[in-house]
C-alpha cells in the first residue's frame, strides 16, 4: 500500500498535519516499505493455487485439500508419497474438482486413473457377465488396466476403491498389450 493510500486511512487531523510533519511522512514511508513484501505475495497468490504454476510441495498440499491424499500415501505409512510424477500430479489436481462433481461415474474414474498414472486406455465395464454363471453381475465393475499401467496396480487399486460407489464391487483386469506393445 502506497504512503498516500495509508494517509487516506488516517483520521482527518493527521491528514491535515501531514504536509507540515516530516516525521509523519517518514512514518508513512516506513509503513509503505513494511507492507511491500506482503503485498507482493498477495498479488501473486492466485498463482499459488493454480496447479500449473504452484511449487511442487504446494501441489501435493492442494491434492490433499481436494481429498486426493489417500492416493498420494501408502496405507499405514503417513506422508510417504506414492511415485506420482509431478506433472501427472499437477494434471490430477487440475481435474479433481470436475471429477468430484462426476464422482461415482465411469467417466470420472477413468479420468482420475489416466491422470494419476499418465497412461490412457483404461476401460470400465459395468455389470459384466459372470463367466461361471452367464448372468450379469449387478453392482459390479471390471476395470481394464492398460499393460503400460500394470506396474502402478497399487495406485490404481486405491483410486478404484476410493472413487467407486460404496455398494459397487470391483475387479482389476490387466489388458493384454496391443500389437505395437501398448
């Protein structure tokens, strides 16, 4: 805040005395200097909350604010970061609000899985046919995991368990690699 703006906040008697008081002018100059660092931080505060520009440590905190913490940490080991690539974590945080709006849908689950692993090609089959009985399995999903994401099975399982509707059971199925190796 500039000295003139601070002077505008003073009682009228002080504002009237300002032109004749070098002490008051010096005090306002000191106040301006004291506010400068805080104002610089506040001027760029919106960037801190944008996952594209925020520091890595703050992106992890944003993820926890958006209820993604269980996917960042191993069960039983507090604050041990799962190896989510920093760029993937930024993308995951940027889509988290929209996925929360669509929570419980296949679309949201696929989006979260693809962002967290950095691999596309996840599939969700709702109420698949049980090969043993030939009947559809009600309230069950089968999550097809691309072969490239098979090494992230622990992360995929945590995300599916946390994002599926509570009454829906699930199974994870690693899809065979395509002819091109993907």
